[in-house]
């Protein structure tokens, strides 16, 4: 059985060994997350996604369409949906609450739409 080589923290200058599947040590993971929250997250958008209105609409959409609409359209078989996706991004002028602008997707299809990112 092949042994895995040691993996070090991706933070420049840090030589801490990190577990498989992680990029940063615990100290730098928190720093990177805090920096992301300060500079990249849209606080208005994040407030919307944590609102009761969105949670209710999301739950309704997943009940109405419990399977991934993209997998069904491509004939990939039934896959449970886990994400409700805006077809027109909010940042591009999409309506926050428009039912006809939402699709139920599995995580893989959602990540594919966003280029591998978990947005």
C-alpha cells in the first residue's frame, strides 16, 4: 500500500502539516475565512440567503421539484436536488424571489455551473 507524502499548509511561509483534504492549518484556515468574509462576500446577498423568506421559498421549490432538473434534462437519471439555483444571478439583475427564475439542482450540477466553486 502506497504511503501519502506529507502535505503542508498552503499559506505562504507556513510549514504545518495538514490532514488530507485540507489546504490550510487551523490557524490559517480561520485567517483565510475571515479575509474572505471581509473582502469577497456580498453582505446584502448573504443576509437574503439567511432570511426566512428565502428558506421558505427554497423549501417549497425543493418539495415541488425534489430531483435535479439538469440531470433529468440531460438523461443522467434521477438525482436528488440539494440546491436551489437562480437562473439569472442576483448580481446580474435577477429577481431575488421569482419562482420562474429558480431551478432545483444537485450539488454536482450546481458546482459545474459555477466552475467548481460552491457558490
